[in-house]
C-alpha cells in the first residue's frame, strides 16, 4: 500500500521531487537557509572557493603564460584559447571569493557566422542578489545570494526566448526551474536538469565558478552550449555584457604581443574545423569530455558527428 501511494504521488509531483523519491538523485543537499531547497550538482573535489587552491591555480596559469611569452612553449590557437578560458575563469573566481554577490558576465561560444560579423555575439549577464531573509542578517559574511537572474544579449540587444520573457528578472532561476519542468512533458530534457543543478550553486556565497560554466549550457541560455567567463574589473557588468554581445571582448588581449582575445577564439574555431575536416578531430579538442548529460546540445551533436565521421574513415 505504501508503495502504491508513493507511485500515485509521483504522478502528481514535480520531476525533481520524483527523482529524489525514486532514489535517482545523489546530488548534494547542504543545510543552508532557503538555499538547499533543490537538488545541486556534486561539488568539485578541488573546490576553487578554497583560497589556497585558487592561488595555486593562478600561479600555474601565470607560469604557462610566461612560458609562452618567452617562447619556451609553442602553443596552438586551441592551447591559447584554453589558457584564456582558464585565466578568465580564475579571475572571475577571485571576484566571487572576495566580493558579496557580484554579477557574472558570460560570453557564449560564437559560431563561424558570428565571427564573420553576422548578427553580433551572444552574452549572458547573471545577476546575484541577497534573498529577503539575507537582507535582515547583521553579519554580511553569513549571507547567501538567493536571487539569481539571467539577461541574454545578442548584438547589443536584450532578447528573450519564446515563453521565458520573465527570465530576466531577479527570479530568473525560479523561472528557469519552471520552464525545465514544463518542457519535461514535451521532450526528454535530462541535460537541462543536469545544467539546472549547477545553476543552484549560484545562490551560494561563494561558489565554484565552474558551476556557472555548466549552468549556462541550459538550452534556454547559451545556444551553442559552451561559454567563457569574462572579467570586468570595476566596470559595470551590464555595460560589459552588452558590449561583448556587439563586438566580443575586444578590449581584452592575450600574451606579450597583446593579440586580441577575439582573434584567438576565431583562430581556435578555425583550427577545430580544420581538424574535423581532416578527420583528426579529437574528443578533447572539441570539448567532448565529461559525462554527456552535462554537455550542451549543440556540443553533443558535434561530438557524435565527429565520432561517426572517424568511424567512416577507419
């Protein structure tokens, strides 16, 4: 009888709740006021919120940069792109670790057409603010960032995707959950659930920035799946997000010769395409690492295409 009641309830409950009832979720549930209400993706073992770990990673990245500038290491465009992504992500992590609830600027992976000047780029501004309970706390270091919102910009303009017009509000994460639930009735969106569980970490103060990278792979956010965190220092995060959606992060350069970062990303994409055409594309060069469930749809399709293409060549 108990079993039948559980089954009956599962027809009425939300998808996430049912998964917990069925024992399908091994996600983290951390005891924190109003923050542990939803399943969260597993935490990274080498969590970047640990300042000692972060300092060590920053030192390693600086060492790689110095080796490149001194000509000790011969880096390809893909190597440089990887180092830029890592360096910028670490810089964003330092901001998250030391400030209250800073906003985040994410530059979605551009397509070839976007690099060629068609329609501008795509960026996402992730806003983070204290929830209403946190605003009453006296000690600022005891608060979290309960309100998470998303603003998507393309070509300098704020855009909304079909039914999630209100996703740009402070309650964007709440609306993202609702959309994910609704679309589960239309198609298998297990990947979106995986991404959503990374988004839940954004409510914490601080949190590991790698969760933000996985979060924006949600089908409602970055169209191509992958994204790069863009540092913005003391500038206004929204202004920076709008600017990079027009021209990319043109003010940011790389290496001793100050090569524009946008050019390096364009060269890296060309290198990926060339490897693919030559039948030499690897899973790593196309970002096809990790569990398929947390990869963006576009990226997954690309990986499967390479796998099939490689099989034909053998």
